[in-house]
């Protein structure tokens, strides 16, 4: 993985994790935790959404990746919220 790809992955993860943390209040994990949630959310969305027949296509590929990672991060935070109870 190149340095550029790693930086893009971290930025997408940070944006998606932060956004999901804002929507699902009370389950934020700080900056590093939100990046991890966003990156894991991107993997979840990359696996789950195509199997459900959902394909996100917006003008820019990076915006599509952020939206997909955001959806995956929301799913992850929802599952973590259920486990914590």
C-alpha cells in the first residue's frame, strides 16, 4: 500500500467515523477510535452493500467511498451499542 493510499484511507476513515459518531451519540471513541471505526466501517460497507444490491455512485469516487464508509461505520456503531447494553 502506498503512502498516498494510506493517507486517503485514514482521511476517509476519520471523516466517516466522526460523522457516524455524531449521528449515534454516546458511542464516540475519540479521534483514533473514530478513524478505526471509519476504516472498519469501510470494510463492512465494502462487503455488505454489494451483497444487498446497493451501489453508491456520486460524482467523485472519494465521496462515494466516504458515504459507503459512513454507512458501514453507522452499522458498526449500532452493533457496538447493542453489545454494550
